[in-house]
């Protein structure tokens, strides 16, 4: 039975990846940081089937201890400060975790478990002020936030450890991926949760920032499959993962509100508080390399994804407020 270590297991991607790996017969070790309250809501249904171990990306010794104890075959480094706006208010913390945290994990692997295979959660935010449309593996980066700058470091240090130490270390450059487990502050979930609240009479408006920004939004369940496929290849290589479709935040609102028979123009208000100091205007993936080499394709469409998220929020809120 192969063993996989997943950092960020309590996050959106970690929970889907853990499910996926269990389905493939892996022993799954989840790295969790010490917090004053447990943050296991996304993995509550899995806690009896996985092993959780405390360590922190700030602390090299804790990472080395975990690798020593569990000797994983695969390491998925998903942990990060993942909310872009927070990276302007906490740029140093974001750099510590999203940039230096990656090299700590790679150092731990180099010193303790060099035969393991390493996946780094790189991001389409690295393309930022895009140099070409669509974006592929060779598109130059132009990061537009402290988050994205830190992710560029994490990306290149992974390439560098692969080339310097001959480690099997790869980066997945993943475009936005969403699900009913997405954090409430990200725009898809903010919209689907807002729609559900308005539909149930729990709110009467939804305040958003830039409605013209465009993103390539896919379903997280599809994207964790791509992470795993990258670690099953003969040679370590980086891959762009996305749907190849782009939609504006305005279109997202149209699809989400009309799913419950409402017109977004009656409820959505633009609020300067949610605009960013520097915006990423358009992201859209050219994932042809992943299609050809990994045989990867997304299975859930944009409309299906947004409908799934609205339905899940409606169901959750109905349950909560009926009691
Ligand atoms: P998420 O839901 O915010 O989860 C982040 C995870 O990182 C949580 O488990 C969090 O733990 C953990 N974490 C944060 N700081 C840590 C530290 N110092 N030590 C150990 N763990 C720490 O993010 P996600 O959407 O699943 O994204 C997963 C990864 O993919 C991130 O690296 C993100 O930047 C990257 N990414 C995401 C997308 C996307 O669209 N979702 C696209 C491209 C790349 P707590 O539960 O304790 O907070
Ligand atoms: O949902 P978002 O906050 O995601 P963003 O910034 O694209 O980052 C996410 O995807 C990245 C991959 O490209 C990941 F690396 C990162 O970790 C994260 O998962 O915002 C999407 C767009 C932005 O252009 C933002 O300006 O939506 C726009 N937006 C408009 N109104 C809003 C809002 N975003 C948020 N969060 N809240 C709003 O009210």
C-alpha cells in the first residue's frame, strides 16, 4: 500500500485529494498545523481512515520528523495562505508559508526522503498581468500580488531542486478550482452562498468587487486527479491544469442567480472594499500538454459546477435554519 503525505489536508483541495487517494488504496497521512480549535470540518467524514500528524511549514524540524516517521512515497504540498487579498495585509506571512514553506518541505525531503515524489501547488495567479492568452507552461510569469510573487518562488525552487538534486519534484500550475467546500470568502462560494441566502430570505443584497475580472473556473474533484497523474509519470514535468474556458464574475452571477429564478442585477452591489490594489484581469488555460501526456480532461462544466454549489448552499442553509 503506497503512502502519501498531504500538507493542507484540512483545506478544500486536501479534502478532495485525500478522498481520491483513499479510493486508490493509499495510506494517507495528513499534515495539520496546531490551532486552538480543530479545523477538520472538510475531512470529518475521513478522520477514521487517515492519519493526522501535527507539523507546520514554518518549522523544518517538524517536517523532517514527519518524513522520518512515515516514509511517504508521495508528498503533496498543498498548504498555503491561499487568499489573494490577505496577501496584501499579511505579505510577510504569505512569503514565509507560500515561498519559504516550499523550500523547507523540499529540504526535508532532500535530507530525509529523497526517493519520494513531490507535488507543489503552483497557481495560475503567477501569470498575473498575462503575457499571452491562453496561458501554458512556457508563458512568462508576471505576478500581481504578494501571494503570486511567493508562488513564483515556490514554483522555481521546485524546478531548481529537481534540476540540482535530481529529485522527482513537479509543479501543477492549477487554474481556479471550486466546489461546495470552497472557502466562503472566494468569489464563487461568496456568490453561491449569497444566492442561497437571498433565495431563503436571509439576505437582501450581495456586495462584490470587480465584476469584469475573468477566470478559468473548474471543479476541484477533477483537479486532484491531475495532481496524482503528475506523480505517476516516468519523468518529472510541470503541467498547466484548467478548462480552457473563461467567464467573468458578472457571468458567474448570472448563472448562479438565474439557477434559482432571480436576476442578479436586482441584488448585486459593487463595493470598493472588495477591489484589489492590482487585479488579474483574465486567466484562461491552454492545458493541451496535460491532455496529451496525462490524458487529463475536466469532466464538470462551469454551469454544472455553479449549479452544484448553489444547490449545496441551499441545502446546507435550509438544514441549518429549519432546526
Ligand atoms: P485552502 O482551502 O485555503 O487550504 C489551505 C490549507 O493550508 C489549509 O489546510 C491550511 O490549514 C493549510 N495551511 C496554511 N498555513 C499553514 C502552515 N503554516 N502550516 C501547515 N498548514 C498550513 O486552499 P485550497 O483552495 O485547498 O488550495 C490548496 C493549495 O493550492 C494552496 O497552496 C493554494 O495556494 C493552491 N492553489 C489553489 C487554487 C484554487 O483555485 N483552489 C488554484 C491554484 C493553486 P488550516 O485549515 O489550519 O487553515
Ligand atoms: O475567488 P477569488 O478570490 O480567487 P483568485 O484571487 O483568483 O485566487 C484563487 O485562485 C488562484 C488560482 O488562480 C489560487 F491560486 C488562489 O489560491 C485562489 O484559490 O477572486 C477571483 C476574482 C478576482 O479577480 C477578484 O477581484 O473575483 C474578483 N472578485 C470580485 N468581487 C472578488 C469579489 N473576489 C472575492 N474574493 N470577493 C469579492 O467580493
